[in-house]
């Protein structure tokens, strides 16, 4: 996980995938493909609970892929439980102020940098790696910018030392701008440019979710400056692969 954080800090790119099903078998299928740095369990729109998320982490880790979780809200106590269960990082939806995210992030970091509770759990091999984890681990923390208010606060959010990337939610953002699903409007493009500039000023990666498994689209996103990309969604990829031809 440290390598992903360092890669982003050094200006590199990290590609992951999105898990909306509560299936550790699907997680392992995706992780074993090769190419993914991380898999994010979607606990906002997906069906996984804590038990299923931890099973997905274990499946991904078998293939050297980091397990992340996207929360349903900035719930610090859920974040603590997921981190104790081995989550390498947390994504938080609809972040609209630096102050609120800083307060959340404090629960993900151990004292003296935060106030995460110290315990013996899977994250530190139930105590076997206690000291190494306590002093050497820092979670990947990624706020999602999905509203007009989030865009307005992007510079202050990007300035937070705890975060590694700002992750755009294009569909929610377009809805907040009054044109749901319109990713081509001038307002939408201006909002993206604002967030991109904030990331550049503060040395943070710009992230986005690409739903379709389209290599050409992925290459275009990378060329456009996106460096933390969720490439593909399990359920959509399955439906696309199994779709009957139209006759």
C-alpha cells in the first residue's frame, strides 16, 4: 500500500477496479487478472457489508492487490473497523469541506497524528506486526468531489496533508450542476478544470471512475491527467460480457 501512496506522491498513476457485488470470488477473479493495484469495495451503492468487505480484501491480497473501501458516508467508526480488518485505504463520498474531512481523517490515523483506537486485529496480524503497523502504516485517504460545494472547496481539501487524491464523481457532479448525466456541458468541464488545478497546486492525484472496460478510454483519461482511476465495475463488466446481440 505504501508503494501506491508513494507512486501517487511521485506523480505516478494507479489503476484499480470497483466491486459492487458482495462476492470475494469476484474480487479474486478481478485481482488475479493482473494490472490492478487495488480493488475498492463499494459500500455506498453495492451490497457488501463489513464481513463481505474483509473477505474481498483477503481475496485481493492473495494476488498482491490492495483492498480499499468506499464508505456510504464519512462514518469514522466504520472506517476504523475496516482499517482494523485490513483495508489499505478509504474513499469517502460527497466531501464538501476540508474541515469535515480532516475531522474524519483523524479517526484513520494513530496518535499523535490522529485518534484511531489501537488494538490487536487482522491489520497487524493480531499483534505479531503490532509495532511495524503502528508506526509504518498510513491509509490511502481519498475524498470524493461530487457537488458544486465540493468543487468550491477543492483547493482547501487538496491542501490537506492526509489525503492522496481527489476522486471525481462525474454523474453526481453533473446532477449537482443541474444536468444529470451531461458530462459535456461547459459548467461540467469548468468544474473538472477547477478540481484538476487544485490537485496540481497541492501535488495530489486526480481520480475518476471509468465504468466501461475500454482501453482507449483509459488511455485518454491518463493523457488528460487522471492518475487514480477505477477501471471497470464488476457487475457492469459481467452484464456487458453476457449481453445478447441485438438482432
